C-alpha cells in the first residue's frame, strides 16, 4: 500500500446520525489530502503525504436524553478500560461495567513518508525495496468532566500510532 491509499483508508467517519425525532441528520465534515513525490535519480521514488478527516458536532438534548454526534454531555471515562472478561473480549468500545465510552471521533490525521528503490532490473524482471513511516492520530470530542477533576472534560482515548514498514517486491518480466 502506498502512502496515498494508506491515508485514504485511514478511518470511516459517519455520514449521518439519528436525530431527536428519530430521523437521520447529516454529520458535516472536512477531508483533504496533500502529497508530493520526488524522483531524485532513476530508480528512486520518495513520497510524503498528509491527510485529515474531520467531523463537526451536531449534538441534541430532549429532556434527559442525549444524542447526536460529538455531544459534550457524553461520558468517555471508560475508553481506556477495556472489558476483557466479556463475550466481546478486547473489542473496541467494550468498557468495564459502570463506565462509558462513546468516543465520537472528531478528527483523524496521518502523515506518511516513504521510498521505493529499484535494486535489480534485468531480463528476469525488476525487484524493488521500500520503506515507509506513518504517524496516525485519532482525536475524540470531549465529554463531561469525570474522575478526580471536575473542571477538565474527559477526552477519552486519543491514540497516537507510529508505524514502520519494510517491503521487498518482485515484478517478473517487467
């Protein structure tokens, strides 16, 4: 997978959520991808990409019922505590009993840089080596203040991932 396809497949954010009347309401968003490719010499490709998907909140409250996307009244205090004893053991969004994990994604970001170097090209085909680094970050909408501090909203889970990949490819008769 090259950098552009990695950024494009980063995260599937919602298009709509159930509104206060039970009808679907759209979730507004923004998506972009910037990239550059350089060929400093024959057989070497260097690339860099940055992409972001962002959603905007559309919360609602009817009586004591909270809903929508990115509602600041949702609790996210259980996002860091997975329930590993249930049937869905280890699944995302299965917090320990008594805690809540809404984790409405506000933004996903990815930065990718990599290269492909031709290491052999001849009658038998072509062989290339590649290396890639990716930095991926998810950010959730803040929720209600929880825990020992009642002044700071709980952000829930905000993972930062560093990914390194190495690949060797052979293209016969190329």
